[in-house]
C-alpha cells in the first residue's frame, strides 16, 4: 500500500507539471496532499504512532481540503488568469523529468546509509523536491509558483515521513505553522498580482 501511495504522490506531481489550467493545478495539488495524508495515516497505523496519525488527519483537513479551497476562492476573488502556460515546452519537460528521477536515484545512494528508511522512498521524496522546484520555476504567474511552494512542503513532509519512519510531533507542528504563515503571504501576493494586472 505504501508503494502505491508514494507512486500516486509522484504521479500527481508529474501530472501537475504538464497542467495548463489553474483550477486543475489546484486539484492536482489537493490530490497530492490527499495521498500524503493517506500515507501518513497508513504509516502511523502500521507503527502505532499516534503523532503520525494526528499529522495525517491535519494534513488531510488543512492541505487536501482547506488550502485548495482558499486558493480557488482567492483566484476567483482576484480574477486571476485561468490559463497557466509553463515556460518549459512539453517536449523538453518529457526529457527533463525522467532525467531528474534518474539523477535523484543516484544522488540518494550515499544518503541511504545514514537513515533507516527505504531507499526507493527516499529517492522518490528527493525527486519530488526537485520536481516541485521545477514547478515553481516553469511558470511566470504567481498562483502556480505558490502551488509549487506548497508542493515543495509536501515533498519535505514526505521525505521526513519516509526517511525517519515518522517525525517528532514538534517538527510536524512547526511545518504546519510555516504553512499557515505561507497562506498569509499567499494572500498578500495575490493582492499584489491584482494590482499588477
């Protein structure tokens, strides 16, 4: 089940890289967060880690439901362009994404010896970090950049979950607090985008 959820996490991220509509990008972010929440719940149940289960529920409520709803509401309120054409042409992205995946599998080999997590899970987590950065860089509009940043948070959470077989609750709460601060900044950025338009 963990293999399926991590594969689904990576698949939603790769699909988001090829998405050209803002609402679909928000939907793919929501599905990405949903798979992350289910993974945290599954690992927490398997390990008997109540903190991981709580963080999975918070991820489900906050990242998979609340944040996509807020993003969609703000995009309607500020009348952002729904077309989000990436700067990187699709045929370049088709070459770039597998190259990132192969590179991260080689990059993760020395890291595996220092941690107790599964090597493939760590490699997928690190590749998700790079792909999230690519999502941030390939768009000019602010909304896809924000979604790329939020996906980067998801990738960091996945890395912490898979590499350490669960993180301390204090670290998870710190990540969620950072995410809430990011929502405040997102609101300000949307207002600036409206002024520029």
